[in-house]
C-alpha cells in the first residue's frame, strides 16, 4: 500500500512541477516583458547546455536562458548548506 501511495505522489508531483514552472514562466514573461518561449526554456528543469542549444535553434535568447540556469544553480549551491542544517535541526530529536 505504501509503494502505491508513493507512486501516486510521484505521478502527481511531475505535472504539478511542470504546471508551476509554466505559470512562473508566464508571470516572468509578463513582468519582464520577455518572450514567453524564452522564459519557459529559462525555467525548464534541464541542463544548461541542452536548453541553451534548444533556445538557439528556436531563435531565442540563449544567453538569457543560460543566465537563468546559472542563477538557479547558484541559488541551489548557496542554499543547500542552510537547507541541510534546517532539515537536520527539524528532524533530530533531543533527549
């Protein structure tokens, strides 16, 4: 039963994540007055090289796509240590 619930949760997470990134791309495109396809590729959960090449082939701003992906990596690298410490603090039981 637990495995079935885990599988269902995973099946729900992927569409939710893609929908959230799509809506965030629309929001950024409107707020920053940038093309929507560029923002969707900039926020896509994929590799920098793949998204930059896809953007270049589609005639989009590959540099902007790369900058957004580099920013995402920087946020993850700088925030991972603090997130791990917070997780450890919240899950460690004190006697």
